[in-house]
C-alpha cells in the first residue's frame, strides 16, 4: 500500500472537515430553531418582563401617592418580580433590546467603579427635577434602569419612602425610573412582534441584509446567548464576588446585592439558559449527537438553579461561609462542564463556530 503524502493527508483532513460541516448544516433546521426560540423563549420572556414592569410602575406610583410601609413592601415585591423576569431574558443580547441602548438602560452592570451609585446620589442630593420618565432616555444609562431603582428602593435612606414628606423627590425619581423601565420593556415586546423590522430579518434573513445573511447566523446568535450566559453566571455573577478566598471576596461587585436578589438573578439567568436549551432547539441537536446527554445537561442546570435558589442569606454573609462557598464553587465547576459539553456538541452538531467570548461582542 502506498503511503499518502503529507500534502494529501492535509487535503484529505480539510475535505473531511468541510464535508462534516456541510453535513451538519444540511441536517440542521436553522430556520426551525429560530422559530422555536422566538415562540417558546423570546416572546414569552419579554412579555413576562413587560407585565411585571407594568406592575412595578403602578406600585411605585401608588407608593408616592400614599406612602406607607405596606406600599413600600408592595413596590419592593414588584421590583423583585421584575428582576426575576429580566433575569430570564438578560441572556439575550441581540435584537430589539440592543437598539437605542435599551439593554444598558435596563441593566447598567457590571459597574465596578460605582458610577451608577454616584450619579443616583448626585441627582438625589441636588433634587434634579429633570430625571423624569420623559427626560431620562437621553441621560446617562446608569440613571435609568433596575440597578438605579434598586438604590432608591433599598439604599441608604430608602426607609423614608414609607413616610413621604422629605422623601417626595426620591419617590418621584423612583417612579420615573420605573415608568422608563416599563416603556423600554414594552418597546422590546413591540420590536419582536409580527411584522416588526427585526422579526422579519430574524425569521427570513437574506444575503443582502446587514444583520443576518442566513438563518445559520441567527442560530449562532442563539448559541452565543446560551454559551456566554453560562460563562456570565460562573465567572461574573459568582466568581468575581466570591474571590479566590473569603478575605478576597467583593460582594458589592455582585448584581442586586442591595436588594438581596443576587442569587435570584443568577438562577433566573440559568432558567433562561435552560429554556433556550430545552425549548429553543438545542436539546434536539445534542440528542442527535449523543442521545441522553441532553438530559445530563438539563440535570446540571436544574441542580445549579436549585442550589442558587437555596442561598437565602445576603451575599456579604455567604462569601464568608466556607460551607456555602464550597457549594458555589462546586456549582461553578459543574456549570463549566455542562457548558463545555453542550457547547461542543451543539457546535459540532449544528456546524457552528464559537471560539471567542460572545460577551465581548466580537
């Protein structure tokens, strides 16, 4: 038998890769994945967000009109519900939510230098009457969204909201942010409606379109949302606040630490990831590569969500607790394994390339 020359082996390997990718593309219904994700994940997620932000705006307005401890609690409960709904769609960093800086206006985070806190406190100190629902949009994104509202509802001096009087400006500011958040959420819902410009491109891309040239590119965006969001929870939401050891922990880097919703936010992110995997078409891709592995990935995600749901202490206490830290570190390891396994199989099964950090937008 004649041995193949090196050039021949290279050409053969290259051809094999092309054939494998072509086969994956031929078998993958990219347009079907787009439709499935839209109907099962994207639209229901943003509709739930708009419903909760509508309630949030109403509750904060009621608090301003009739201050009381009960009204403040209702406003905080509505805030927690909005954070929960946002957390599930936070993973989707494409589409209408990225237009007009809507994403950043809803959720200016991470904020390692505390820019948002400084701007909110400055507006409070100056009683800046220009921070109204009608005038917030062109202002700094750090003044507009859920983290800014969290500071007003939970930060120093928030208890005065139950008494009215000197807290009148603070409450008007909070009501303006809540109305702004609701407006943005409803704009995103409209942006995903039937016949909306982005929806048309998403469902039926053409080679001449500047956003998507083919349905495979839509699938890639969904895949990026899946993979980068697991990484976000593992490294940004948990890893940075935890630090390498208790004395290096930085709990105030965590999202929603003032309201005690840090772990609810991370769990919601993973619930969004799970929904995208289970109902957005990716579980079928993994099952096609290795039947049964999709169940293992879902098990790992469910376990992580359960662990995060059981964290019922403030993150400032949890980062000092060796036992709870160990649970979270084990969770981070399992997330890494599940993410890599799913990522490899989806990439191979659907013929996708995902060799970069999608959070960077590259």
